């Protein structure tokens, strides 16, 4: 089957129609994410990001629905009550940003979507609100770093999880000065666009240095994908598997790793590490965690001897991110 943007949109329309016909429980539904842009595919795969706003309390906050191997529906569910004060969402970097880049409205009862977006979008890009959204991520990044400093010792998976969370939040600190948070599968690529726009391209190369390898030609990508597959398939069979790592998302991540590995190995490694470490920290599998420590130490050079230096470099990087924010404040007239 040929997967096209129009096919994905039509699939979304059909799903929304089924779940809104004669259903007063739904207030509005809109599409966000890569499908609203020009290039929704990575390695021939994509997802359809939908937001349902309910007049009552939804039974779940997120669900992932398989459609084909190449794409799935990724749906967020929110109760209408959280939008009662839309002005307060102008500083929310997640919910607020759902409305900031021309979402595609698929269902809107009584113009409720128009009401929400008008309240949020007005002054959404005022400098004070932009900086507040950016600082949300910076404080999280610093908290991750502080937690690493306060650890009694190096624990490969727990330490690396905090480390990657700090990098993720640092990247989103920068991205929020320009627009919305960064996507998982295009993290470094979008960060490069943002830092170039801000005139700070070194922040992208600095991010790469914090987790990357000096020589990617030495990396066995087949072995790496095997580790990813083992962890992913182990978790997706568990009753506690979160939606973001359920079966329909396997090909979504795997295809990105395989697509980027030749031309953008730094992006491929990020996608692998981000998903893999999150999965392993969700799993309660001692044998798998032991095997993972060995792989981290021997093949990815993420071991106790190198981690203190990485942590010091992260501290310096966060200082540079903080200074970028301060410079942005001055240029934007917030002083």
C-alpha cells in the first residue's frame, strides 16, 4: 500500500467521524504534529497526532491505535475543564503549543476550538510568555543535572536516563525561544535549525558532543537495532507498557534509526538512546539491564570512567543555554 499524506489525513477524518457522530461527549478534535507540515515521513513511516477535547473526563490520557505498519494514530485526550482559563495556558509549553502552529481542525462543536485558540494564541508569542515556556525546560534540565550530582554512585541506566532527560530539556529550552518543543525523531535536525536561527550554531554541535561518538564507522548498527528490538518487544508484552512504546510504535522508531544511520548517524544514535533508555527504565528485567550495562560500557563508551567528564561538560553546556536565554531577554526588551 502506498502511504501518502492524503491517506493519513483521510484516515484521521474517518476515525474522528466514527467517534463524534451523535456523541455529545466530544467538544472538538484537531490534528497537530508533522502531518500539518510539509514532510511527515521519516523512513516511510509517520504518525497521525490527534487531540480530543472532551466535555467529560476521558477514560485515558493517551492512546496509540495501529492502522498499518507504516503509520498509526497517536491520540491525546483532555477534559474540557483544563481550558476554562485559556490565558493561563500561554506559558504551558506542551498544551499551549498544541495551538501555536495552525492545527488542522476536524471537529468543533459550538466553535469551542475557536474559543480556546483565541484565548491561548493571543499574546502567546509575547516575549514574557516565550521566556516562561523556555525557562520551564531549563529548570527541569538543571534539576536533572543536580540529581546526577547528588547520586551516591554511577548507575548506568538510571544515570544515563537522567543525563538524556537533561539533554532533552536543554534542547527544548532553546527550541522554545523560537517555537514549540522538539520532536523525538528529528531532535538534532530541528535543534540545528533553531540554533542557526538564533545565531548560536555551536549549541547544536555542543549537544552532539554530549552524547555522540567520535567515529560512527565503528558502530555495529545491526547489533544496536537488535538491542533496541529486544527491549521494545519485551516491554510491549507487559501489562504496564505505556502507549508511546506499544507495538504500533516499534516500526516508527526502528525506521528512523535505519534511515538516519548512514547520512545522520548522530540523529540515529539520539533516536536509539532516547527510546531505548526510556524503555529499559520502564522494564523490570534484571537480566536485560545487565546486558545493557555491558553494551553501554563496551560499545557506546558510556561507562563510569567517562561519565564525570560528560557531567562537567553538561554543566558548561547548560550555562551556555542559560546565557543564550539571558541574551534573548535583552534583545527582546525584557530587561
